[in-house]
C-alpha cells in the first residue's frame, strides 16, 4: 500500500473508530469487546482497502455500506 493509501485509511479509521466502538458496546455491553469488534472490522477494511478506495472514488460520499 502506498503512503497516500495509508494516509486515507488512517483518516477513515480515525473518523469511524468512536462510532464502531459505540456500536460494539451497544451489542456487547463490554468496552473491551467493543474495541475488539471495532479493531476486527477495521482490520478487514484495511485488508480490502484498495477495493474500498476504488468504490469511494467512483461514489464520493459513499460509505462502506453504500449509504450516505
């Protein structure tokens, strides 16, 4: 992954981390598990980042789920 892609992913991750942890906490009621879930979700996004990146370029403003 090039440095621009790493920067984009870092921004993506930082922008979504709090919401993912809140969602995980709502699902589990445990802060540690919530952080584990967020980390797992972001690890999967990182592994697929080239594909996610292409989708974000073709549909600006879209999210991973396709909703705005």
